[in-house]
C-alpha cells in the first residue's frame, strides 16, 4: 500500500497516510476536526477543503459549485489521496474552534482508580463494534458476484454476521478500494439491533487498531474507560466532573434549566464537552487516532440520557413522570456531538423509568442480579441513589436524591477517587493516619474518605449524633466564620499543599445523603415484605474510591447493619455494565429485557419514606435497635 | 387541531397548515423545495429560512449562529408553526432552481397505457411503507412508560411491526406532538430489512393519504405508477424518455460516458431528473402533496441502478463483468436526489448479474415464474432484451443488446405507447387501417405498431426478406435523400399532423433488434437442452403498447414459432413486479432469494450466439423450417 505525506494548512501539521484514506480521516488522525455533520455521507457539504498541492481523487458531488471545483475545493469525506499533498482547511469547515465544544485550555480529564466490578458475568467476547480483516478471492468469470456481495459472503463465513448493510457512500468507494488494495480489506462492523452495519472499509489489515469507550454519565461525575475491542482489555479509566454541574447540582435543577431559552442545548453541549474531554485525554495518553474509536457505550440516569440526546426532559418531573424514551438503538455518535470516528456509533443502556435509568440496568447486569438465585440488593450511591432488590425471578428498583457529597462534589475539600484522594482515615488519640490513593500527598477526600472520616470522628466523640463537632474532643476542631471545622491534615503534613478540613456543612451533606439512601433501602425491603436478614448479597456501588470500609458505612448509618459477609463493594457498577455490554452483543440484547422486567417503586410523596428519612438524620439512626452490631 | 395560514416569500404562495407541521413540510406541500440534504435530521443546516411574521417553535440547533438566531433564522426541518406566519426562503436554501434538477420548461411526463400484467400473484396487501393511525391511552401513574414505548406498544398490538426504531429527530419532537395532539397520531412506518422504521409522526389521523410510486427505469424509457398504499390501487401511469439517452443509446455508451469528468454525476442527475419529472406529473394531476409520497420502488437493469445510486459502473463492462452491488436496503430517497417526503425511502429490486438486473427479478415475480410448476419463458423486449427460462425449480437468464427500436426511440416516427400511437396496422390492397391508442389522430408508431406494420408489409410483398422496400409493390413507397420509405399515413389522413413513415433505416433497426432477441431465446433454450415445444408458457414483456399481435411478432421472426396458446403479452412486467413488491413485504423478501437463485448465462463472445444472430438477420429467418406455421 502506498503511503503519502500530507500537510494540513494553516496548522502546518504533517501526517503519513495510505492511499484511499479520506482527507477527513487524515485530518482527524492529526487532531484537526473537520465538520462532517452527515457523518461522512457526502450529503451535507460542510467538509470543504482546498487542495494546494498534489492529487486527490473524488467521486463527483453536487455539493460543490463550478467555481469551487475550479478553485480545487473538495469534500474531505469523499476525496482520497493519490499523491503527497498539501491541504488547506478553511475556518468555516472546522468544528467550532473557539467555542465550548473544545476543552477549556489546560483542562484535563483525570485518571481515576476504581475497583473491578463483580466478575460474575463471563460473556463471550463479541463487541458491538468490531473489525474484521478480509482476504477476498479476486473475481473470475466463474465467480463474478458483485463487489458488495463478495464482501458479505466472506463475512458470512465467520457465522457472526446477520443481515449486513452499509451506507451508500461506502458502496460508492468500494469498487476502487477493493481493487487497489488487491482484495485485502478491513471492515468495521457494528451491531444495530437485528442487523449488522459495515461502518467503514479500510484497505489492508488494520484490525489490530479497534477501540471503544464505555461511559457512565452521572449527574456529578462522568467516568470513561478506553477498551481494546480486540482483546476486551481496559486500557485506561478517566473521569471528569460533569460540566452540567454549573447549571444545577441535581437532576431536578437541570430539568428546570433545560426549559430556559437554549437551556437544553447548553446542557447538551456541557455533557458532550465532558465526554469529548475524556476522549481527548485517552487519545493523547495512548497516542490513539480518533478514527480507530468506532463506538461509545453510555449508561446514565434517564435525565442525563435526555440531555445527552437533546430531548426535552420536562415530563420526567411532571406527574405521572413519563420519559420521552427509555431505550434507543445505535445512533451515529457525531449526530449527538461526540467526536470519534465520524461514522462511529453511540449506544445507550436501556433505562427503566424516569428515575431509574440505564445506569441501574448496567449495574444489575454487572452484579449478575438478573441471573442470581438468591435475594440480592444493589445500593448505587451517587447524586441520585438507586436501590434494586431482586434476583432472576423479580427485580424492583427505586431511587432517592442524595446530593453529590459522596462524589466529593459540593464539599469543602472533596475530590474524585484520583491520586492523592484520602479514602480511609484512622484516628488514634492525637494521631491521624490517612490512606491516600497511590500514597500521594493528600489533596482532598473522596466519598469513601468522608465515610471513613465521619465514622472515626463519631467513634472518637469528635462528632455527636446530630452531626455537630465537639471542640472539647480534639484540638483539631477550630472555629471559622462559617462555623466549626475539623482539620484532618495540616498544610505540610504528608506534603499536603493546603489544610484539608471537614466542615459542619460537609457533615450535614453527608448526613442527608446517607439518610436518603438508608431510608430508600429500608422502605424498598419492607414494602416487598422482606427483612435485611433475608438478603444474601448486598452490592454497594458508587464512585467513592478504590475501596469502601463497610464497617464505617454501617457505623454512620449509610448501610443497613447486615452480616458483613453479604456485602461486597463493586465500584462503579454502571461503568462496568456499560463496558460489559460494549463487549457482548448477547448482554446488550439481554439488557433490554432486564430493563423491561424491572419494576419501579415511586417514593416521592410517600409518607413512610419521609418518616424514614427524618428518622435517619442522626448518626447512625434515631432507632439504635436497627444497628445491633453497633449497640454491642 | 389548530390550522394556520402560512405564506412563503418571495414566491408569495399561501398554504393552510396544522400546528406542528414543520416549515419544511409546509413548503414542500406548496411546491417549494427546500434543501434538506440530511433528510430532515437537523444536522446539515442547509434548510435555513427566515421568519418574517408569526411564531415558530423549534428545538435549539447548533447549526445557526447567534447572529442568524437574532435575525430570526430557523431550520425548516426543525421549526413548526405556533401561529399564522410569513416565511422567507432564501435562494441558498433552495434546491438548484435554475439547474437541470427541475424539469425543463413545458416538458411533461406523458400518461401511458400498459396492459395489466399476469395476475398470478395474490400477495396480502402489506406495503413496504404504510401509515397507521394510533389512539394512545394517556399516561397515568399506573401506566407511565416512555412516550416512545407507548407508541411502540400500540403498534405492537397490530402484530405487523417488528423491532421498531426511529430517528433521533423524531424522538426530539415526540413529547410535545403527542400531548398537543391529545395522544392521537399517525405514524408512517417503513420496512427496512429486519426492522421497521417510523419515518414520521403526524398529529391526528392522516392515514388515508399515503402514496408510493413504482418505477421501471429502462435504458430508454422510464415508467412510473402512482399507487394508493392504503388500497393498493394504481391511480395513474406515466412515462418519459430517460434523459440519459442524450449521452448514449445503450448501457455500454452510458458506462463509457460515466468515465468522463463529472460524467457519472451528469448521468445520475439525468435519471433523477426524469424520475422527478414523472413524480411532478403525478402530484400535479392528482393534486397530491409531495409529503404524502413516502416511498419509491425502482426496478431497472444493473447499469441503470449504478447510475441512479451514483456508483461507478466501469467494472460492469470489464471482464469478468462485476457490478459493485446487486441489491441495496432502503435508503433515503433524498440521498439519491429523488424528491418525495424528505424522510421517504427508496427501494430497489435485487439484480442478478451485471447484465440481468432487478427489472428481470421483478418480471419473474410478476409472471409468477418462481412458483410455476410448468416450464416458462419470459422474453422482456427493451433496449436490453432479457430472456429467462425456468420454473420453481430453476431459473436461468441471459441478455442481448437490442437497441431502442421497440421502444419507439431512434426511429423516424417512433413514440411511446401513449395517446395517438399506432399499435396495429392492417394493409388490404391500397387500404391501410391503423389502430391507435385512444383512437386519437395518429402521431407515430409504438413498438407493437412497428411489429404489426413490418409483418403486414412483409406479408403484402412491400418488404423483402432482407428488409428492403419493394417500390413496385405499393405506391406508398417513395424515395428520399436517405433512401426509400413507406408512407403509412399521409398528413391529414385520420387528422394526422404529419406524414407517418417507416424508412429502410427503421426496418434495419427492427431487424437487428428482433434478431438479437430471437437468437438469445434460441441459444438459451438449446443450451438448457430443451426445445421450444417443451415450454408451456411464454410471457412477452415490454413497453410496446397496450397489446401485441403475437402472430405478427412471429411473422417477423422476433418470437419463436410456438403454439399461440402458450403466449401471453404481459406489458411492462418490470413495472408490475416493482409495484407488487412495493405492496408486499413478503414479495420483497422473496425477491432477494429469487435474484440469488437465478443463474446468468453470458452470451458475449459466444460463437453460437453470433451465428444465431447472423442467421436471424432475415424476415423471418434464413432457416424457414424454424417457422413451420409460416411455411404452411
């Protein structure tokens, strides 16, 4: 295969490309994003570029005027290289260069650490998108089926492909590409419901370079994993705060904001900016060409999915709480403003109801609850806390608004579970030991750090059952203009760059959050006529840190006082489930059924729930009999 | 449902529209075609219009600059009416107004008459596109599934819909549309392989207005039928010469032309212009809103399909004769430049090989050959003649280049089978009787007229077996600068506006055409080790006229001398088959298998074929023993 040297102006970036690579793909591969609204179908005409030197070949298009053709304009998505070339990309053909689409200068997605989820599932590796290298027999008089049928026939031999289709734009380039590559091509195949779509044809063997990204879009935090689709390996995990947080801390305030003029678009852009920031982080860190990322799988709550898809979420918060959609077949990622391969697809996890989304479906799958014989409970602690009870026979779910405290957001020294996050605290007399991620200098507390710290402070009498600090109990309690605060780590200790403190306001947030979760668990279990003792497995999920001290979580009254052996901490189960679905067509298929069979229990306006919540606004609870192990 | 008065500028056309109609749909309904390259997905931003008066509502779009938003620009595909309005459609948002896209001034598609095909097929009426009126129950606390699932659930009750999907743009408008229409909506559903796509949602009950068009694209003639998808009735049939004819009379010259710079695009535009001309003829004659035409089904030979899809056909004429594709799933008609409902679909009949296309598949189905027990022969007489032999057990096909003489093209007084076409001739002594379509004043001869005239002239000795005119035999034979000609009708006779003549050059064209067809039939039957007597049914197809005199066709040596009882004239079987597939999902499904199982026999370079052809260049044939009934 010939290789050409191509320079893009005015960026003056040079890249080596194979013959037949489109100008669009070449530009993307060196980080120049050309507008291609139609996903490279050649119909929108937005990707005009100018050939300054060299030779391009291109099918004719009605999108260029005679004048433009004379001036050497081409459509980047249709034109391919025949020689070394110099290409000018005019300003109007670029994606919003100055606007919010591109990450703010210097902002970076952070690498995060999460524990691997429960490994109950062992699905066969059969990703929703995959590449396949085909060596086709050249046509003969005895074997002169069409070019497209020749590709389909070879794919069919694998037994993995049903009802293949492809876009017209690919058929238009196929005859030449097949012959110039001497019948050796790589196809990128995507699973779309009952059929397979060939997203792209590439000359030669490129099947080793095939990547996907799984995302969990939380109200507060967006986490992503870069996946090697060939091996199923996780190459990296990164997170960033959801930029929507600037427009409201929870889903209700976001929905309200979406009703403002341009509000829906603003929120949509905020979340896609966040996703693109994480993607950019991966491409930079792993030196990956954006073209090689061919699919994205996203799990998130129902409101997040509406905002992502730019669908009006207003009816989610109006009685009788109806979402516009719960599931959606694969759409072109580009159509939603996510920049990967221009023809790459976006899949979302099927949701259950307005307040229990696809993140919960993903969590159920990740924990294997849908196939479990014994009674299981999933407690997913996020800004919206979701609780699921059930097994292979039934599944019932509810949700409770907890606020972002456990994600380290809205707290004076809160942070994500990244390097330097305090995730465990031990207070012995005047000594405080801080367990930090990667043993780095402490930068703040992640969710598990708050849980551990509050439990320790309570145990040492530094905190009373109302959540107030007791100055007499420690010389680390000090007054500020805002009230009392506890100094967990002084600037300079363990190389800390600043004082790390926990304020009474922080503790109040933790108390409310844990009360909302605990009350929802209690009500759900009671309404189904079970008791906590009936539950054989409790999965605790959330983006707290790499570990969670279950004893501490029980000690503060966040989790019910069950036998410690039934508990397991599964980390971000939504992200794990999203990754598993990305890697398994079968699991993706099953996920729709699981979402469909999960019942939703509405707690808003439920008096019992309100009573439970109020009773839980103490450490650990007003009714200490509920926590027999603490009582002892 | 509220109705608003909307005026478009600068056309100054006013139309009444319902609330929620998009500006794009309203414009199309009064004949203003706005560019919507992406098919109304809201992603290409080509359909910008300016609101001059009134109120529009629209989801936000990233396609408009702040400046444009301030100047009241909207995207026509996203904006809908909230009041009476005045809309300006800027020049740049219109489809090529001055260029070849719109029919030439005054040119009109002609209504044509064709006999109905063999009625062997009685498939259940289940069109590829259909409308369904749904009265949805309003959501309640007990029944609060998502809006989209509510629609799917109601569709599912019909038992006709599998795996429904719809585009993001439809989901974006759905919540509001459902509530404003009080949960009464009409969905337009299209069948795309293994799934159903909801193309559009409309408020209220519009299911009575649902149309499709079946087309046969011939090398010379394009014929279309307007179909009421609700009843399956044919509302009208029109034809026009394929505008590609200006670039070459047959597929080989067209393929050569396609290799010129912009040649492929020129040929593509020529055929879509022809299709749009016919569509325009229907909408004008039947006062049909273009939006109500939701699908188009096209059958045509393989080269025509490549040019239609703008796919390079060069390998069709290069050994080993490989097309780029034989079949294609439904694509958006707009993407190919066919103007119907912007989201409407284009289906094509699956082809068999480079020289036997989907028109033949359609013909096989229309004649019921694929289910026949007895041995059948289909002779489709067009510019490319195609012959199929077989039954339910096997099917074998070949093709022969006949030229356009039987379609009335390239002949001095040739015409389509429209009003005034001579389709039968009787010569008795000095008297000539002319049977004209609709008994109108004679305007020329259609294919069946030439066959009848040549047979009569030969029988009366006006023509010798070499195809030369015999001046002594009739005073209607006269010399011209180009050679001899026979005056079939003098100007003024039967109100003829001009002399209607048959020249020796016309007869030479007929002779070559009939020899090509006859030779192909002979070779195919012989290669399969049958004789003509083994064949129990012979279907003669083609766009000749409303009837064909089989005796005359045998007399000139076009058709083999079989028992007259086995013959039936089936008219344009390609068009009939296209219509039948448009109206039957089952038949469309079957068509792929039929195309796949039909074997192609290549005649080019076959010495036997060349010998047969040369021997057939006489009236009726050099070997009179082949025509025993004529000998007697």
